[in-house]
C-alpha cells in the first residue's frame, strides 16, 4: 500500500537571513477550506457536525488563528490596560466553541500560546514602528517583522499541506512545537518592554538578560542574541560617531551620555565653581550591560574629541573595517576598538595642549609671577606703586596699578617672557582670612572664633592686591578659574610676607644708621634686637614657603606632568599640587594662619613706629653722651622743663619697645606649641616649627 509522504518539519533556520515575506499575502488572502461548510442561515454549533468534520473546521480556524485571524468557532479577545506615561499592558486570549469535541478543544488549546504570541508580537511591531519610540525600538521592530514574515511563511506551508489533505490536527501540533518556545520567549520580552515602555539601552539590556535566562536552550538563546544584535546596530551607530568624531547624534535621547548645552567653555575662566569639564558631558542611567565596564572610557574619549573640535583641530579618528562598532559578541572586538579610539583621542589632545598651546610654558610663567619664582619685577613694582597700594579700597585706581605693573614688567627681566602680557592685576574686596573662609570646597578647618571673620578697620591695597592671568581655551581646562584662584591665594600670602620683610629691612637700615652713637644699654639697642628677631621670623617663614614647600612640590608636579598619559591626569596632578601647596603654606589651617597674620601685623606696626622710636632715642642719647654733661647742667639751669620732656620721652620710647617685644614674643611662643602639636598630624610642619622655634630661642 502506498502511503502519502509526510511534509518535512518546518523549522526556524537561525543561520540564514530572514525570508523576504513572499508568503505573507498568501497566508492572509487564501480562501479558507471551511468556506465550503458555510450556509445561508444562522451558523450552526460545531457540535452538530461529526468529529471528522469538526477536525477539518477546527484545522481551518487554527490556521487562521496562527496569523491572528478569528475563525467561525475560535474567537479572539484583546485587552489593553493603560498605566499612564505611555505604559500599557496588552493581552490577548483565544476561546473555542464549548460544543466542540473535547479532544479537539484540548489540541487547539495547546496551539493557542503560539497564536497569542504572534498577536502580541504583531501588535508590538506596529506600535514600536512609530517615530517617537526611538532607533533601537525601530530596529527591534524591523527584526521582529522579518521574523514574523518567516513565521507566516511556515504557516502558509502548513495550510498548503492541509489543503492537499496531508495534515491532521496532531501533525499541526507536531510542526508548531519548535516555534512555541521561541515565540513565547519573544512575547515575554515584548510584555516587559510594553509594560515599562522601554526604549534604547533598556531594550538591549532586556534582550540580553532574557538570552542569559534561556542559556539552557541553544535555539532560543541564539534567536534572542540575533535579535539583540540587530536591535543594537542603531545604538552602536550612535556610539561609533561619539568615539570617532565626538558627536552625539541621538535624536531620541537613547544614548547613555547626556550633554548639558547650558554649560559653556567660557565658564572655566569666569566661574570658580564651573562644572563644564565634569558635567558638560556625563553618564546617564541605563548603560547597556555589554558597555558597563567601559562606559567611563567611552565618555572620556568623546570629551577629548570635543575639545579638539572646539579648537578647530581635526578630530576624525583613523577608522577601518576592523574598527567598526556595528557588532558586538563574545570576542570583545568592540572593546578593543573603543580602547584604540581612546588612546588616539587622549594622545592627540595631550600633544595639542602641550605642543601647540605650550601648557608647560604657561605654568612656568604663572610660577614666575604668582609664586614669585622671579620676583625682581615685584620689587620694582612695590617701589613705584607704594603710594597707590597704601590707599583704602575705594580710593585705589586699578587702571593706574595695571599701568605701573606693565612698567615694572617692561623694566625688568620679565620683559623677556613672551607670556608677560597675560599678567594682570586686581584688587580683592576682602582680606585673605575672609576669602579663605568663603571657599567651602577647600575643606578649610572651621574658625574657632566668629571674630576671625571681621575685616580690619582700615584695609588697604597691600592686604587685597593680587595678580591674575589671562588663560585661553583649551588651557582653561587645566588652568581654570578655580586653579587660578588657588594661585592667587598663595600669591597674596607671599606678597604680604614680602611687604613685611621690606618694611622690616627699612627699619633695620634705620637702626644701622645710628650705630655711630653710643646706644649700648639704651632703648635703641633693645629695639635693634627686636628688629633682628622679627626679620629672622619673616625670613624663616619665606624660606620655608619657597624652598620647603613651593619648589619641591613644583618639581614633583613637573615630573608627573611629563609622564601623564591624558589630560585628566594632567588636571589631577595640577590640582594635587595646588591643594598640597595651600595646605603646606598654612592657608588651610586657620588657627596657624591667624597667628602668622597677627605676627605680621605686629611687625608692620613696629616697622611703622621705628622712625619715631629712633629719632626720639637719638635726642636722648645725645644728651647722655659724656661730652654733653656740661651742656646738660647748663640746660637744667636754663630750661629744666626741656630736660623733663626728654626724660618723659625716653620712658615712652622704652615702654613702646617693651610693648612690641612683649606682644611679639607672646604670639611667637603661642605659635610654637600649635606648630609642635600640628606637626604630628601634618609632618611638613616640622620644618616650619624648627625655623620658627629657632627665632624664639635666639635672644
């Protein structure tokens, strides 16, 4: 007996491209076999027919249900639950006529999950093909559409076998089984994506997690991986433009890097708290899991390319077929491509800033002026600008100070520096102590006394004068307003110390000018010792600041910058240098800073009073000379009141000198224990303690 050959099992071939869908119209447009059973009257219940006829009718309805079409005895119920924010939960169920044979009902219900999955996928494809859903959803929907065309081709083949009379309900179930698991896996993904309104990287992460969950089924896992691969092509296209051109081409806001266009590069030189470099481009939530470990590198690569593009530099990274990012897989080739792109961007930007814009030259110039590495211009400037600097804040003419500064620069060795024209002067509106307290990010230790914040009664330009420096893009990335402010804080501290030293030197010269007189045991000799102690204190402080802090730290930073591999490393080393200098220069230690400022104020007060002290003491000394004893007797006889005035003046001079000496020694002695205690936590203070305590013991 001849047997009718059974059709081959239609299966999904995961290694071939999706079919073009030439059977799509055939499936939906073919006339159904059961039309021959239609009648002109009301539809009869299927139970009225015999089992054989019922199977033929059910087969026809099931084939229609497989492509989402209702039959005469199989109905479809669709439900959409809107949850707000465009989130919706779409569900579908198939029901059969209750009068149908129970065995046929059972067989049909086994196939219904496949029918439901088809309807869900088809509805998802239609909804996710809209423009607003994003590129990843578009690509995912296109992939699903191609998958459904292949699926419909399989259904068309099954219907063809059915029309030839070669397919039973059991055979239909047999052929549908391979597709049920795959379709249900896709419908699970679709339900989650629809319920949460996923887009962009969320869709990719969902597909990847579902593929991992199906690791035990190679067929389904392979299908989901292919879906992920196709859906990620659009996303990787955005990524490719970012890492090779530094451009965010993201019309639907799907990329994991956000751009804050309100932050402009000009803010780096204008705003102390400028967030341009850290927040102009930043990472968002929802990074694709296959890029999570390298997201920071991707962000940095595009940032570097953006800087070069802002400079008018060619930012096109060298690309080849092997460097394309249009695919990812277990070989991690895409990670190597990103690493190559990062190395290119980092190296190019570093060379651009170091070579074309001469970063090291700018930093060295700032060191000359703001850290007083070459202070000859400052000596000349302080001489010619003394009158203007001693005025009160409201009386100072900044334009005049700038012209005097330009004159000092042109008249000294600074004229040979090509960057000297970038140096400008400015007058702050508050004292150093108050300015330090306003910079919260410096982690300045709290002042113990609220009076520390009070300004001096008559603050002048000597307390508020500072230098500034013009910095252009892209050097402002490294030498930002914040970095320049830190340089200015150090300069103001050094400038004040230099001023005190100059005033004390002037006082010392006055003392040296009266050495010809017999001053042994007089107030002048005591004043001379006090002046020497003050000079040694300020000289020791300046020596510590320049040779123990600034110079060593500068050389460490310079060496680190030479070996830096990226601009971020340069910024890190530069900021570390400034913070370390601020801390070791006592500017972050208010208790010590307050003591030092008080000592400097005493030195200035003493230096200002020196001329009066010396001139008064000279008159008294002349009267006390042995050769003048006869004159003194005559003076007592002729004008005893003048002698009394001289004696009174001598007592006042002595009291003034003793008062200065007592206050200076008290402040110096109180500084010693603080330095000794602080040096246990801050070892660098040991050097300063040795110098300062040496001043106190040198009597």
